[in-house]
């Protein structure tokens, strides 16, 4: 027969009843597919018992109490490392070097390389030790080394710790007197100043990579995972949005440039200069640093703002719909998993309770008269009786 869920029966209750009536795993999987649930992929586990325990400990927080503790420690360390990354840029925590030039002028330059005794560097070292141990253990215990290396999250974990070792190598290789000499040459405007400035710029970019540690939280956050799935499913809509914005930027930046060409107070010296204004106007931000001053320029600006609102509003409902789909699917998935766990514990009580409710002795459950009340099709034909049985059964469980 066909398995259908009545409209007036909640999803979790129907799943519980499918398990209770022992319709089989195939029927339950078919029910999941009909409700829109994606079939779960089998999670590969290492064959070695010791590696399997280690892999479950670091990869699946829901597997045990110790795995939850490890996940909590990892989240705390990630948050601390991000806070350190932000707080060390405060002016009161920065270090500066003072130089006197031959022209009796004093120059103050920020010291880009930290020292070993700085509290921020010590805390950063502790965080990096944990991250390094974590990624090495996970690589050692993973079921497939190739799959581990191809995972984007593992690549983020690796590149998140690289800036620390680059900074550490710079600190070890750098001598104080050489650093002072290079800084002095840079102040003098020697030929080595450009290379020194380039080195500092590269060091800043490498240290900026540390901000990607925030994506490590997605390993432990269902919300970030849902957001990632939403963006992945909405790539076509996002690409379409960017394409529409590019067309609008080119059209309105060209229009405002020629509309303001005769104005002496015009802020638009060229069409590329107007790109920034078009983007800010179409996204309805409006910083006000560039604005049209003529009548025709203001008319073009008004059209640009209206077109921006319409352009952005078109694909947004699709993205929101995708988010709602993944959000509710994740919640229903958790409800079904909890239903499966609770069913194993309460299946015996449910069976005996239902047999009592329909006045049939447990020793008579093989009789053909039992099959008729337990038939799912008869339940669909008599939904009121089905609801009454559920209410009576739950009230009986409460009395138990």
C-alpha cells in the first residue's frame, strides 16, 4: 500500500508511529524522501579501532561526552584567537619605534614584528599549539588522507596557522641592529626602502589571513552550515544579482558623467570615477562623498536609486526561500533523529499500552483480529479514532 501522512498529524508523531507499527526501514526511508529529506551520506570511519575513537572524538561532537568537551575547548580557543587578532590593533596595545633623522627630526614608526614577551603573542602561541595538535591528530586518524586534503575546511585550518609560523620565522631571522638599520635607511629614502615597504606589506597580508579562523566555527555551528548551504544553493541567483548590478553600474555611471559634464562643481571626473557612486547608490547606502549637483545629474541619481532597489529585491525572495528550506529541514532532521532514539527506549511500553487500549490481550497479538486495528490504511480511513488512540495512549503513559 501507499504510506501517506495525514495533514492533521505532525511530522514527528507520524514518524514515531511508523516506527511503532514496525513498517520497516524501507517504508521509513520512503517516508523521509516524500517529506523532502535528503538521504544522509554514510560517514566513513577508520578501520582501526584506536583511530576510529580519535576520529569520532575530534570530528563528531555528538558521538560522546568527551567529544563535546573537545568541541567546546576548540570553540573557546577559536573565539580567543579572533579576539586577540582584533584587540592587538588597538592603539594602546601597539608598539612604536622612535628614530632621529640627520635633519634633527623625530620619526615614529609602528613596530610590525611582535616580541616574545608580549601577552598577545603568548596567547597566540597557545592557540596555535592547540590548532596544530588538532589538525595533526585529525590528519593521523582520518579514514582517507586524500579526502582530508581535498576538504576546504581542512585547508582553512591549515592556512589559519601559517601566518604565525611566518611571523615566528621573521622574529627569529631578524636581528635588532639590522632592523634599526633598515628602518633608518627607509627614513633616509634609500633604494632599499621600497623592498622594505614591500616586505612589511606582505607581512601584513599574511597576518590578515588569521581572520579566516572565524570559518573554523562552522565546524561546530549548525547556523553557519545552513548559511553555507543556502549560499551554495543560491549561486545562480547571486550571480544574476551581480550581473544586474554590473549592468546598472556601467549604465548609470556613464549617464551621470555626461549629465554632469558641464558642471564646474562636478565630482565625476571620468566614468570609472563614477563607478563607486553608482554602486553606493544602487545598494541604497549613499555615503554622500560623491553626489550630482545639476538637475539632470539628480534625475539620473534618482533613477539609479530606484533601479537599485528593484534589482536587489528580485532575487532576494529566492535566497530567503532557500534559507527557510534548509533551516526547517535541519530542524525536522533533528526531530526525526530524536524520534528514532526515543523509539528504541519506549517501543515495548507503546506496544503494550496500545494493546490495552484496544482491549486485546498481549498473547493474542498474533491473531488476525489484531492486524485490522494496527493496519495503517484503516487508521487513515478513521483519523478521529487515530487521534483518540494517540491521546489515550499519551495520557496512559503519563499515569504510568
